[in-house]
C-alpha cells in the first residue's frame, strides 16, 4: 500500500461525512503501525504475551476516539478522550518494556514512542479544552442560579 493510499483510508475511516479529525487520523495510522509491529513480534521474535498487551492498548487509542466521535454529551466526549489518553500512556509503557527486553530496536522504539507522544499531547490538549469549557459552563449555570432580583 502506498503512503497516499494509506492516508486516503485513514481519512475515509475517520471522516464518515464529517470534517477531518487529526487526532483520530493519527491514532488510526498509529494503530496500523501497532498491528504490523505485533505481527512482527509474533512471527519473527516469537513473543506473544507483551505484544498482545501492546496490541490491545495501542489499538484502543483510536477505538476510543471513534467512540468519542459519537459522544452524546461533552462529559461523554471527555471520558472517551481520557480513556484514549490513558491507553496511549500504557502503550508507551509497553514500548519501553519491549525495547528494554530486546524485542524491538532503539530505532523502532524512538519512532513509535515519538508518535505516541504526539498523540498524547493532542489528547491532553483536547482534555484541557473540554474540561475548561465544562468548568466555564458549570460556573455559568451556578451564577444564573445565584442572581438576585433588583428591587
């Protein structure tokens, strides 16, 4: 698959008629890398335990963002993005363990860990914004309830 064909599939998977979602697109592309790395670990390194955990957490990032795309409330969106962020952190742990046990090279680690860091920064930024908006809305609702009528 060529790079542009892969990018087209990522856009197709993320758009479903909506505007582009860079967080989802990056997570989807990352999940493809995770699946390929898992296949390599199983086929070439005969490693099945750590790689399964790595596969689950690495692909869960995009899966949770897909769920976030269908969120029914701001709280639901924030919860799904929060889970995706935590899965990203877990994936970085498995990457470190795979590197330190000799299952992946330093170069593979640096590349995938860098991608995971980028996704984590995006997700953290989304969380910060959604929670700030939620706090502002909550403060606004409280201030409406505390208004006193002028005599």
